[in-house]
């Protein structure tokens, strides 16, 4: 992989070791759910968001590069993507695709090319 999309930006406010589970997640146009789990793996950091009733029973994997800001005071993670972009993202099943390189590459291509 190796794309910058899998790393937190320096301006996001991410501090290694911060527990993000349970933080609310805000897309650029509104709330999308809460963080179910996250990874700080070098070269493959991400958050998994439980979208709750917004997309019933659905979880999405968002590369850490989409995190624009982490507000620890309000326990909110802000994402640089719209609700529609997130809703249309490639499918993700927690536990099934964690080490599935083709699925992760599909997610990477989707978010890396979304402005084209």
C-alpha cells in the first residue's frame, strides 16, 4: 500500500495511543456514527465507524488520512468526506477484510480517486 491516505495528517491532532473507540464521527456534512475500533498500524492506520441507524447495521472502514481533526474535549473525529461518499464506499465487514489486501486496496483507490 504505502499511500499517505493510511496515515494521520500532522494537523489532525492525532496523538499516538489515544483511545478513539466511542468517539462520534462527523463527515463534512453531518454526523455518521461512532468509532467501533481503530488501528495505528504504520502504513495502514484507519478507523472503523458503526453507522448505527444512518446506514442500519453497517460499518465502514475509513483510512486515517481522511481524519481532518480530532476533538478530544468533545470526543469527536471530523472526516474529510461527505456522507454520500462514505455511504457509497466499498463494503467492509469487520474481521473479514482486516488483512484482505485486495479489499484494502479497493478502499484506498476509492478514497484516493474520489475528487476525479
